[in-house]
């Protein structure tokens, strides 16, 4: 900034006092004088005390004067728990903060922010944070520095990397360099170890502009948030609905929802300082609250347990951790669900639970178990039943039968063992009247764990894409919710549960133009643009009228399944739409004029994809970004069970010895291979649909994403 002639000013402020409190002079190192009307004075021990009209009255749901999670307000004075001094001219010099201290077993506090500040002064470092002690429930014996180096600065300082980006002695040299910088601190204040994060980080992609120069929303992945947002299981009391709900009579089944740290290769616009990273989703699924509501309506008292496992780490410790947690909960029936990618993890954890406590009963559901129901019942005897497709009607009946010892195989939409031992494969029971379902139960869900809440307006998709598992889950046809019911749910979440970000989780929200326009009109009339939402869309169902209405009603982002840059593959595998690659380019360019974020999905690795088709798709990704099309998400084709592509390729599926088609999932895929050998539908992500030149494509895709090759 100084090189561009821009004045750089240091400031001091807190959210509890509405932002900036002091502004320094350009070129000075102090934080400057307080703004007119505000006072910042040192109190006992140098703690900074703030008074003035910008000071808050207190924290939400805490009486005024009570100590909040960060600061406290007493008689109009904000006790910041920050420390500093005033210069003779009245300028503030910030020194440290008790809010960023860690407490070690020895009892002494460690100033984590001061250590991070010293590390950040090194020109080789992009970001740094120091964590440890008993803060954030880490319970570490010492502090650890999490450091993100600048790869370009590393190259200039240490020369080209050999193999790994921190290989060739770079890690040791960088750690020694930072240790010397931390010698300014007492030994007890220094971090005991350094953890270096990947240089290909989305946390530097802030401040980008859309083609029309509007600010683009920063998309920071949770892995880069040093508060460790990947909380796995919270060993806390069960969430209970608000008072006034009818009394529960039938016990408390465990309702386990397992997700993964879902990483997908993501390319950013060419103006970004980094071209390659990962996108991580943290969205509450649309059917979870509805299922909980159905169980409540039937008189059950479910204990909802969300779990997110880390598939880039060793699996066995995570399996044991989840099993031990489930064994500590009182529910005797475990109803678990998830996608195909998490199925091996679910089966392993529940097998361990039933081995230690044979009295537990297990029911599975969701798109992953539904697609492998027969194989699950054949190979895993501890599973009592698999609920096929939608579960709001069949799950209460299954729980009743398990509780009473009834015949599960007689329940519609359920795959189970008949009294004679044979396996009866149920036909999914389609729910046509979605409005007749009981209200969703959000009182049992800690919504703070999610970035967005899913609200569906319909189920199913009329398209016949050969690689999509939607029809396997719901069958043909589409079921609609009335828009009045949808708006009632959004109003409740916004006004009662303080939610402002929503994912309209329809497979193709933009499918029916009159319905899209009506929904947008209702959202605009109710909220203006105060509520943010995003959705899936398709190339053939986006036009200027729809996009304009969506943007004016608060839609900030769309994900468009472009699928391929090859017109030949689009004709073979899409099955509907009839668009071309040129049409997709024009549609994405138009969408970027209306939405702050546009993501395009591209798939490579089709079974009859030539090298020319593959390169066409990569070129499509480059063109989308160059034309201002936003971000591009690349998928290697997944073998989704029950899809035409999977069933036609079942006999030729490959279980490669070293799966590396997705960076980050290699450890999990190696671990899940034993399940895939039993049946590929049990672990489809460990199997590969044969494609010509697979190894060459994998290498080119990795280098293209990393280095943005000009193809």
C-alpha cells in the first residue's frame, strides 16, 4: 500500500464498541487518538476501558453487566480485557490482550497474539495464529503456531522446491528462522512447535471484484479458520425443543448424521493471487429437520448427533472416537444416515458399537445406504434395516417395529430380513404431498454449527443425467411444496432462529420459470435483499428475467452444472437440456453480471472421454474464468450406485492401488478399499470408472489446477 502511495493508518476497535475507536496518523506505529465522543483510558493493570455512545449495552441473552464470552460492561464502561498505554500526546499504544491468552497446566498465561505478531513480521509468512492451552477445548500442554508461508517468497528466499513445497530442508530452515524471531519472548511464551498449512489457500481470495466491479463475497474455507471450526462431536446435553411441544412417550433414538470434510478442487478467477484451492461445505441438510419433526409427531424423543469426519486423516482413531461417543449416549436404537462417500465410515463405527454393546439396534437411511441396501444387509448382520429413499413416513414405523419386535420386512420402502432369513428389498415410498409432512423441528439442532440452512421447495428432478444419483433416491417425477409453506419456514428461521443465509436445496431450483418468479417476488416483498440465499441451476433454465428476479430477492450465488466442455459428451450423458458448450459460456458470463458468486461444475473422467474431450473441458474452465464466469469446481467422475453409468460399468470398475483422483481423500480411499472389494456400491469413492488415459488425465488435471497451464 505504501508503494502505491496510499496512507497506512493503524487503528484500534472492538465489535462491542461498534468498530473503530481510534485512528492513527499515516506512517505512525501507534493506534492514534480516540474518535470524537469516545474515550479510551487505561484502568487497573493497564486494561483499556472504553466509554461513549458507541458502547453496547450487553450481550444478547445476557443481562447488562454480566460478563460475556469476551468482554464485560459495567455501568456503561466497556472492560475490553485489552492492555495498552497512552503516549503524552494522547495516542493509544496497544500492547496485548487477555482475550488471546492460553493457560497452560503450569498456570501461567501465554500471550498468543504477541507470538503471532512476531511471526507475521517475517516477510515469508502470509498468516499465523498461535493456539494451545485449554482455550477452545484443545487442552494442549503447550502452544502451537499455525503458519501459512508465502510460496512465492519461499521460492525467492530458498530457491525452487524439491518435490513437496516444504521439502529439501525448507521446513527446518523456516522453523529455525521463526524460532530466532521468537527469541524476543521469554522461553515459556514461545510456541513449542510449528504447523505449516498449504500455500494454496482460499483465505487470500478476499476483496475480489465481479466483472461489473461489485465486491465479491469472501469465501473462506473452514480449514483456514484458526478457531478450528471443524468441531467434530460436541459431548454436550441433548438439544431439546422449546416448551409447548407435546410430551414424548417412546424413548430417545440416536439420530446420527455423518458428513465429511467435503473437499472439491476449486479454481478461482485468473485475477486472484492463488488459482487452486479447496471448497468446503458446511450446510445443514434439508431433510434432517423434517425427519426430526416426523419422529416428534410420532411421539419419539430423538437425540440429534451431527458428525463431520476428516477423510484426509487416519480413519481408525476417528472410528473409535465416534463409537465411544455413541456408547456414552443412552439411546438403544441408532438411526444413521449420510451420502455414499461416508458409508464405509458409518458401517465401521456402528460395527464397533454393536460389538461392544450387542443390545444396540441399527437402522440406516439416506442416499448412501439406499443405493447399497441389499449389499449392506448381506454383509453387515448388525444392521436391522435400510430405509429406502424418503424416510419421513417409514422411519417412525421402523422404530415402532424395532421397539415391539415386529417384522421390518413388511414395512413399505424398507429393505430388511424376513422371518425366514431372506432379504426383502423394498421399493422407495414416494411422498407426493410434501405439505402434509409435520413441521420441521429446528429446536433439536444447534444451528451455530452451520454456515447455511437448507430449505427445499421441491424434491426430485425430471432430467435424466446418466451420472446423477437423484433419480435413484427419489425416482422419476417431482414433488412440490407450496411456496406459502416454504416462506413460513424461512420466516421462522429468520425471525425466530436468527438465520440469514439459506440454501434452496432443490436439485434444479430454476426448473420452472413461473414458480421461480413467484418465489422471488415473495422473498423480495418479505425481506427485500436482507436475506441471502443461493441455489443450484442448470444452463438451460437460466435466462435474464429469472436471474434479475433472483438477484433482486437476495440470491447471492448460483452453482451451475455445466458438466463438460465437449458437446459430444453433453449429448451422451446429460439426457436433457440440449445445450452446447458455447451456450454454457454465454449463460455463465450473463449470470456473473447478476450474482456476487457464480460457480460452474465440470466433470472429467467419463468412460468414453477421449483426450481431446478432456482437454476441451479444461479449456472450458479457463474460458469461464477469463470471461468473468467466477469459480470453477472440477469433479473426477464418481461411480454413484444405481445410476445408469454405475450399473453399466459395474463389471469393469477398477479399485486402484493408490487412489489420488482427489487431493485430500487418498488416505480414506485406501482405507475403504476393503469395502469396495465386497461390493463397489459400499465404497464407490474407492472405485474408479475406467477412462482412457486415466493416469495422464490425473496428472494433467493436477498440474492444470496447480499451475493454471495454458491449454
